[in-house]
C-alpha cells in the first residue's frame, strides 16, 4: 500500500465500533488492531468493508499530502483548531455553551470512571479544573481549557506513537534464521525468506521462528512467550506450533503455515507490550510519584481556595499536573533506548534490564563464541588404528550438524571444506548439555564431546600412552573426543582464537565502572589460562559444568555483587537466568536467547560496550527528566497561584514543556558512528 494511503486506512479502521487502537506497519504490509472483546464481530465485519475504493474516498478528504504520520497529526490539529475557533467566532453564546457542555461530557466520564475505582488521577484533575470555569459561569474559559488539554493530549499521543513505531520497526530489522529442509539437506536461511509450505527443522535448544504444523517428530516446546505457562508442552505430528516458542527437548519438522513477517510482527508487538511491564526502578519511581502527586494537587487547590478565596487561583492549582509529564518523558526515553539498541542489533526485553546492566559491577563471560571467535576452526584431526582422519571428521560432522553451537559449526565446516559427504547413518541424536552428543550407528553407541563427558560420564577407556600422544598432538587446542562402543576412535583439535578487540572492550568496560570481569569455561585449564591472559580478565575458572557456572553467579550475588552474565550456549542458560541481567550473544543457542534478558545479534564485544554507555545514558536521562519536570511544573504552579500568569497560560506552558522534554528524550543516545 502506498504510504499516502496509510492515514486513510488508520482513520477507517479507528472508526469501526469497538476499535480502541490501530497500528499500521506499511514497510511489511501489516496492521495491528486492539479492540474491546465483546465487539469482535463488529470489528471483523467493519474490516471486511475496507477496500481500495473506501480508502480512496477517505483519502479524498485530505487537501494536502505529507509524510503519513505528520500528515495525520496536522489534519487532526487542523480539525481541532478549526472547530474550536469556528464555534467561538460564528456561533451565538447560547449555542456555543451547548457545544462546550457536550465536549465536557467526555472529560466528566473519564473522571467518573477513575473515581469509581476509587482513585484520584489526572482525568479527575482535568475535569475539576474545567468544572471551576462552569462554576464561574465562564463558558469561554471552559472551552479554551478543554481545547488546550485536547491539543496537549494529541501531541503527547503522537510523540508516544512515533517512538513506539520507531521501536517496532527497529526490532523488525533484528535478524532471525531457520533451518530450511531442501531435499535431503538443511540450509540455514533468514526466517523472512520462508514461505508457506516450506519445511523447517527445529531441534533441542532452537527457537521456532514461524507458525506451522508439526509434520514429523515430537518435542517439548516452551510456549511461555504466548501463554505465560512456564512448563513445556509436548508437540507431535499434526499439532500447531507458533513463532517465538522454543524447543526444550526433541526434534521436529514443521511445515510453514503463515507469512513470516506477520508472525515476527506479532512477537515484536507482544515484546513491546511486555516491555512496558518491565519498567526500570527509576521509571517506576517516576510513575509512582506521578500518581501520588495528584491528591496533593487537590490538597493544594483546597488550601489556595481557603486562603485566597479566588476561583482563578484555585483553577491554576489544578491546571498543572506532574503525572503526564513524568510518565511521558520516562516512557519516551525508554522506547528511544530500546529503538537505538535494536538499530545496533541488540534486543532488550524491558527497561529494567538497561538499568540492571548500567548497575552491573561484575560481568561474567562464557569463553567459546563469546570472548573467542564465533566461528572456531578445526586445526587438527587425530585418528586411532582402524579409523582414518576422514572417517573421524565425516562421522563427527554427521553428529554435530544438528546443533547451533560454534564448535559444532567448526566441525561441519571443516568436513565441507574437505568435500566429505556425511549423510545420516545414525539413530536419534541426544544432546547432553555442556558435555557432548550421544547417538548410535549400526547398533553401536557413539559419543562426541569433552574429556569429562567421554572418560568420566561415558566410562570410555584410553591407555595412558595414547592419552599422552593426544595431549602432545593437541597442544594449545581444545580437544573433542569421538568414541564408538567405549573406544576413542579419534580426537578433533579445535582452534579457538580470541576475537579481535576483546582486550580493548574489556578495558573500556573497566573504565565504565565494571570492577570484576570474569571468564567461565568448560574448556581445559591450559586453554583457559591463555585466553584469560590475552583478554585481560580479572578472574577465570576452567573445566566447569553448567551447575558450576550457576554456582559462581549465585555466590557472586550472595556477596552483594550486581552480576551480568554473557553467554551463547545451552550450557550457559542456567547462569543467564540467575544473573541480575543475562545477555545472549548472536549465533548461539536459541534457548540461551529465550532465557536471556538482552539478545545481541552481533558477536562483537564492542556492542556490549555501547550497550553499557547507552544504559548509563538512559539512567542519566530519566534522572534529568525527573528534575526538569518537577522544577518546571512547580514554577508554573507558583506563578499561577500567585496570579502572575493565567490558568490557561500555565496549561499551555505545561503542555509545551512536556512535549519539549519528550522530544529531547527522543534523541539518539549514541552518535551514529559509534
């Protein structure tokens, strides 16, 4: 749809009975509508009547063509201003009074709804301020007051809508990928390229990026993002599965049913709505204070009435409230931060996580794929008697290809580079968190993983001479052991170099107030020591299991530290969930992304440094907004009560300052070049 038609579509949709809010996302051709549940039939019926002709007719009412959102704002303002002054200039006083009283009914109904709760809020304040003009029999002042309040509300709604729309459009650019099944092979593709009818493979630890129907297999799927239910449910052949859910255990093939842009939009709108309930402590404090101040406005107005006996000065005490300004400026600051973060490839699930990251004095990093390269390389293959290097690599790739982990990709990529075919000859694959993979081939048990998994958990035997040879061959590499029927048949040496810029990023985090930078890994002591020294971390621990990482985070929190955990694997998930704020790196496990509070599409640690600066900037902006709103509105109250300015002037200045501060909070946090 041409962008010039969007306003007409919004207007037609908003006029349908029961519709409370309309959002149109022209870039992907989608629309989100909120409505009162009892009016569902009316809403659906009304939407069916909107066609190209209806849009054209509605559009013909606009005399000018501007950028759609600004166009709508200007048309609404023009309608509001034109109607107000037309009534004031051309209608006789009695008829004008009828229009003013009719307009007051909306304010009165809103106030009565709040009082029925019962609570004293801004709508009660507004209705009282207008009501005082009726007490004075000053219809013109009542009409002017309502006009100013309506203009202020229109500008505030526009500012909020633009910020929310910018946030959602930014989040739409954060990439998702899926394993598309093409013939006998799987291809990793952007989820946006999937079409209805495509077949997608989803396994343990992976998210479901589309709506579809299970065609093969069975899995336990966590649907908490849709239903709020924390326990996974079983999904098998014929069952529906939905975008945004995660496979906790099992493997399924899903036939794509719905357009991927639509399902992603749904999950993002849901995220934005959820994020509103995850406010930062500073934002929550501002909004709680805003609500608590309203009764004090009434108390102040009562004191002014008793001491001055002036209705005008009493009205001035009711015309300025702190609530709207505090709530709007805080909300805009948060949405701008989320939008800016999304533009640099970071999805933050709520404002509270910005604050938690800004306060973090300890950052715990996983090693593989986080501090080290996101794509480790296979450096060496060691084969025992009876197996060739190609056999070891071929079979290892066959097992590893099912899992979205950097080490698994290194093995698969090395097999491809050597032109080794590795069609599946094994039974179902079992992923054992933080240990390795187990399966069977022609009735024989096959395992691949760490030394701890192979030798201690699986009880695989290897004589001391052979182990010494492996240690010599794998000097400086991370070994991955392949065993069949209790015998080691080969060892893969993974080279895991430090990412470029890691040392500089950690130094910058120290400069930004992080006191402890820690590296936790399941890798060997020797490899961990080398990486820790090169990276410049303050502390490290090696050969850890997931429960060990969890225990470290738990202990650090008990010591009073504020902990941020950064990881990318299934094995990092427990610690990510326990930390004050969990960050999942791009390219890692989808379960890690599901558990984490912040998701980074990039694997560059510079993004974490930028996020730290942005988080601190948000806290500063919320604090500054609070101070400016309190100072400005207190000054306006004082000027109005003492009679230096008229109540209508104080209302105009109040609304103007609120919009100005909100627009200031809508500015980018970091320079575009950062």
